[in-house]
């Protein structure tokens, strides 16, 4: 019996990796709901921060880029750096990609992955059990939301979409905040865009709490970037060019340097096109503050802040939303058996990967966000599929 390669996840990285494996003639089974995070965990009305050229899901053959999707489906063409892509359009593009290249994708959940003599033993929520020779984990953001511990401690039952404190990934429809006072913790694109969308949807007031001084800032428009610097999917800069096209060299850096790059490059920064809307929405900003604690009084969250120019102060609202990003933590991937997780070599929760995205467990590969700690910040973005997917497929093919 032929043992397939399994790809767990059907977001951009899972779809791209599976397409490259299949193009090599490797039997593949792909599990997941196509583009589920983009369809269910991103706010309605969101626009992608990435440009069209940086928003293609890499395929092993031509004809599957965003512009091909637009042409085939009668959508407006997204081509220039000035074109802003709605999240709904991008999610539809990913689903189209799946239908074209992976029509047998299985929308069932992988319950467990354990090692076996044949490689790996998998169980599905359908009840099926089978053996695989290799597994590629491409589960994206699922289960990896980063919540400041002070906020998490304030809600013993756990943050939730309907409670006083939540994470940005819990919300698709922001109109529920109409008439409410909302505090958004964070200063990156997610925080700033969620704040704008809530204000535009009728929130009574929205305040950003940024934990760094002068932390709310925006990138430069395409015509404000120096033409003397090389192009990259993220803008014109030598550093961005190197990180985009030479991620293998990033893997050779010491772990602290790699983690610094992942956390600081392209982070916290709003898109150039968001600045005008942010100012028009009259969003309040409290920056340079540290969250010392949080509590809930009469159903309203209260934050205790320190730092800045004044003494400790408190802020209260109807709701606090943490737009504080995601963190890789192998422990959160509960479908991996406990023995398998124990055998993984990790650094700060992320698996240590070789040049083929293979972990310390032979045959177990990781791509997308979990690979950022090894290959740098390009793995946080869709354009990283162009770098990662051929390498994962090549490594799996070599066994």
C-alpha cells in the first residue's frame, strides 16, 4: 500500500505546498477548510497590507496567480502597488486555487499524529486511521493568538468574542461594537485597522494603547520610496530584499538575531493607505505605556497602565481587544502526539528547522508562521510560499 504525504492545513502555505508535492508525482492527502482563517478570523472590510505581487499563492505551474483568478472570474485586476485587495477577494482567490489544483482536498480535521514503524499514524475526526510517510504542518494562525498575560489573567474563564476581553482574531463582524467604548491593545496593522473599522462601524469611541513610545506610525506610499533601493514584496529596502530572497542565510544567524528580525522587521507599522482613515476616525492614542494589570468591574474591563510622562493611570471601556498578533508554540498544536512533541527540538516554542523545513523528527516538516523563527519574517506573509513550498516539496521527495 502506498503511504501518502499528508499536508495539514488549507491556507496559502498548505495549498501551495500540496500543489508542489503533487506536481512532483508524490501522493498527497490535504486536510483542512480552504482559507478558513481568512474567511472567519479577519474583519469584514479589511484590506490586505501586502501589494498584489506579494499576494500570490505560489504554484508549480503558471496560471494560478491572483491576476489569473481575477481574469477568470471577472474580478477587477489587482496589479499595481496602489491597488488594495479586500480580504474577501483574497479568500475567494485561495478557494479558487484549491479547486483548480487540489479538487480532492478533504475538509475533515486531523485529530492526532503519532510516530509509527511506517512513519506516522494519523487519526481523523471521521474515524479513519491511516499511515503516512511524511507530514507537513501548515496550520497557519490556528490556536496561536498571542494574548498579554495581564489581560488573560483578568478573565479566568478565558478571553472570548462575547466577553469583556478578546483577541482580534475572534471577530469577523465589527458592527457589534457600535455605540461602545473600545480599547485596542497593539500598534501594528491589525490594531490600527481594527480600530478604524470599529470607528467607521459606529463605535462610540476607540482608543489605541500602544506599549512603545511614539508607536503609532505608518509606512510610505509607493511614490515616497527611494528608487535607489532594490524592490521587494514589502517595499524598497536592501534589508527587505535580503530577507525576502535569501531566507536561507537568515537560518544561519544566531537564534536571538533571528527572533529579533521576526519581531521587529515590518512590525508594528500601519499601511500607508490607512493613515488618512485613522486620522479621520479621531482615534485616541495612549502610547509609551506598560499594562501592569487588568480586572473586570461590573462587566467592564479596567486596565492599569504605567510609564509615559505621568504616574500610574487606569482606563476602562466596554470592551478591550488585544490586537497583539500571534506566537508560535508547538505545545498549542494539540493534534501532535505528546511523544512527538517531546521529541521536537524547539527554540522559544518554535521548531528548529533544516534547509528543507524539516524538524528534528524525521519526516515532520513545518511551513508558514512556525518556520519564521528559522527563516525570518518573510514566512509571516503569503509571498513566502514562493520560497518555502518548492524547498519543502524537494526535501520530502528526497525522503
